[in-house]
C-alpha cells in the first residue's frame, strides 16, 4: 500500500521545540445536558478588540518563526490590528481543561473534545452569516455531528486528516497492511521482537483505535462504530490495550518527543500524525506512513468560540481568515493535513499540485473521525460506555493496570 506522504512534496522542518503537554483526564460527569450558550461581549465588526487568544494544536498557527515561508498570522494582524496569541496543547483533554478554565477566545478542537465543550456550555454557537466564506467549505464537513448540534453551528471546520501508521522503512521494506503490528506481540521483518519498539497515543480516545482493529479482527463482537461501544465491546478493547502495554516504549502526546524517539530511541512503528511523518522525512530519516486495511481513526478539527470570549470580533475575523484558500493550503502543507476548503488544493505554491493527494484526501471515507463517546448512541441501543469511563480506564492501562 502506498505511503500517504510523498517525500518530494515535503516542506516541513523540525520545530525547535513544542510546548510541554499535560493531560487532564477523567473528572467529568457522564452526560451533561446542553447548556444555554453564555452571552459573550457584543460581537460587531465595528469594534475590534486588538487581540485574539487561541488554544491550538502544535503547528496549526504559524507566524514564520520556524520557516518564514509558513506565516498566516502576520498579514492577519496587519490587516485587522488583532494580535494573535497562541497556547499550544498536545491532547484534547488539555484543550478542554484550558477552555474550561477560561481566558481564551478560540480553540481548534478535535471531535473528541468538541461535544464535551458543547455539552458543558464552554463554547457558544456561531453566526455563520458573519463568516462570509462558510459556503466554500467541503459539504461533508459543514454539518458534521461533532460540531453541528441541535441545528446549531458550534464552530468553523479548520483541517482534517487520518491518524496514520508511521513506520521505519529499514525494518518494514513494504508498508504494513494491518494495525496488528501495534496490537499483537510479534517479531518484525528484521527478526527482532516488537517489544519496546512501538508507541501508542497518550489519550483515552486511543481506545477507539483498539476498537477499530477489533471490528475486523473479531467481527463477532459486533462493533459498528469505534466510539459507540457496549460494555462487552469496551471490555474487549481494554483487554487488547492491556495486552499491548508490555510492548509499548512510550505513550506519546508530544509530537517533538515522538520525532526524537523515532530518530534516536529505536522506535519503529506507531500511530502518528502526518506532521511527525513530514518532519522525519525532511530530516532524512527512513520513515513512511500508511492507512492499513482496517481504515484509521482521524481528526476533523473545528475552530470553536468560547461562550465568554473577551475578543469576539477579532475572533470572527480569524474564523473568516482561517478558511481562506491561501491559509488552508499553507496549513495543509505545513502540517501534512487536508484543507476543509476544496479550492485550497489548487494553486498553492507551498502545497503543490499533488499536495492534497499526497496527504491522503482520497482516504476520507476510510476515516472514523474522533468523536466524544456518549452513553446515548445510535448503533447500540443507547447503551454505550461514556467518555468519563474511557478517561479513567485508560489512565489505568497506561499505568499497567
């Protein structure tokens, strides 16, 4: 199976550093009814506040400090007078924690955070009439269930992509065809054990990766959606992850640390993001990635507005700016992701003519996008295990329990 990333299209360089990440797991009620949206400061174009404060994934908002070619902040600041302040977060749990604490206007939330932010009343619906380019979005994402709730838009889509299987090409001469290289103890093609040579994601949503693998490897379990698990299905996923634990060198959440581990620590296979793949390839490492036969989990991230945003007018300016074709193409080139505006795939010098193809645009239907697990679910008769359980149990698994 071909690699998702074509090295000739890579233009990413290694970030000098990535902020230290902390995980804030558990501590949420199983289900909280949708809260009324809090009223933010009056949002009119007439009164820009001079700044906007954003919680974002590493690499999502660049101002040319690492590579001057990648800068979609400076012109926005010059055009609007709104200074962009960014706090990076390494996990969805950290994003939820930061937004709950307050002090931020926007967050680039993945689907495993967005419903928690909506249900907790932390974010407010947006007025799509104030985002003039909203109609230019990919129709598949305009009303995606992780941000379009009860007929209301809780944000603007930003980027999407798969959680790829990243592997060392000196160990795997051909791309692995199954996630079993991570979930089953084995000898790799170089004749050495998998123990201590793989990584798993440091986040409860990784339980869905195990469930996705079980959908194919144990079809009798009847898993139809990796985020909607009955007690029996959930128990099987936890058992698989407990069996995986002795093989794991590190549960990763810091992209830069994972890059170092693949470079210096003998790690040869892991779930990952295209960002790390691109960084390693740019640094001449023998790395490639693939989406195995089972498909993949993935992320379709949404820029969401805090219910008590202090700078709502600058925030709306950013929401519109963020989906301009130029910005969308530049972000996709830098991160190795896919734009939410189809037009961004054409005519972007940084992304290149084949950039969207190389980053996996044809894999949309193979991706099970991150969603917050809830007890009320469509596929299992409203008898699913909620995220609060996922958070608690995954901490135990990472601790070897």
